[in-house]
C-alpha cells in the first residue's frame, strides 16, 4: 500500500500492519509462499515446484555438451566430468560437443578434451570457428580476421585481400583503438560489407577463476559504430543448433519411421548441457530442445531466475546432470 501511495504518512500504515499481524496470531507474513520441501528420493539439486525436471521423460536421442566451464576449466577437467561423459555417452544414441571457443583452433580444443581422457571423434565437435568459416565460404567473403594466432589455423586458405567482411572472435590483442578503427572502416566502406561474430558472449571464466571479456562487447561496439547487425555464427544461433542436431541425427541406423531432425518430436528428445544460461540453455530451448544449466564455469548466482522459461533442470555440475537424466528415465539402460 505504501509503494502505491508514497505520499501517505508511514505511521498509520505501520499500525495497520501490526493490527493485521495480531489478527492472524502466529501466522507469518511473507512476500511469497514457501515451496514444499523436495522429496527424499528427488535427485540432488531438485527444487520442488521450481523446475519441471522431476517428471520421468522419454529416452533421449542426442546430448549436446558445452566444453569450457562444463567439462574443462583451462586445461584441467572439472571434477567428475570424464566419468559423467562416459555414462552420458552410454545412455544416448549420439553426443556432440558444441563450443563458442574462439581462442584456439578446433584441433587444439579436441586435443584438450582427449588429454583429460575423453574419447572424442573429430566429427563430434561443433565449433563456432567452423561455422564462421562456412558462412565466409558460402558468401564468398574476404574477411579481416580479429582472431588470435591459434584460431587463424582454421581459416588458412581464405582470401583476405580487399576485405569486405570483418570476423570477430575473442582476441584480446586486437581489441584496441587502431585495430577496431580498421574494422569499422571496412564495414563503412561498402554497404555490402558484413560483420560476422564467432560468438556474442559477454564473458568467460579463466582457469584462475577470473571473469574475462568475451567477443560480445566488441561486436556490440562495431554494431553501434556502423549501424550493422552482426551475423552470429555460434551459440545461441538457431542455425548453429539445428546443424548440430541434423548431424547428430545421422549417427547409427536411422529408423525410417523416426521423425525428421527438425520436428518438435525429435528436438524434444535432444538435451543441451552447459554453464551459460543465455547461449547454451536459452538458445537450445528456443529451437525446441531441452536444456540443463550447470552451476559451474561462468554461472553466476541467480542466472536461472533471469531466464524467460524454466530449463529442464539446474545442476551443480555435469555429474549431477547425468544423475538427474538417469533418475528420470531419460538415459537408455
């Protein structure tokens, strides 16, 4: 009442609150009702009434797993990640590792995964860098590449003379006034010039635990300066997710009666697991997939509360996410 009528004296309102409390005896006033306690049999991390993941579900077809902050922190494995991936792989038909990593080449990312004991086939990695190269080739572009040297390995052979495009990844050594001015001029020189973002991530968590700026803020600066909208190559692009889903659907023998990969029936049996509430979780849900948010990596307290829709589950780490999928019948036995 006070918020609606701030001009009213506060003392009478406080007195009314006291009388109301006395009228209800020992009843406690609260802003929202308490959620019921989680059943003892619920998977760890489940909050009754908050997430819909407690119900049993259909067995999943494919699992899509983020890498940095989900499986790895720097070059080291997040505790329990390797064993959890072995269980997850055994419980679904196909697995794809999907990453917005632009600080290294695809080969380097695969090497980091194999170094911690994960068996990763070359074709199981879907990267923002590969998606970026595909866009460049399809459109016949000649880009200025704002990328670190390691990432440039994935762009060998592309023409870069007389540039008509700018590619932005996470590249700290390029994010200075002179280099950004060069990129801006390329975009303003011709209406046909295109801005391509490997990702629009805001920040990531480094191995030392510090949050560092990702490519997104610098993409936004170029968008503002030039009036151009960037083409997004990686997550949460629907094109990126759907390409990964179609690829994963081709693993193994395909039942002729199975729904096509683009169908809601198939997408609802795909799950994305990651630490980024926006790029991993919301991006996947926007195309019809299920999603699990992890409280590892770049996760910050309350990220799930800022989503417009509830994810399937919020887990402390990937091991707990796999526990949940198994407990609710979503993994094959």
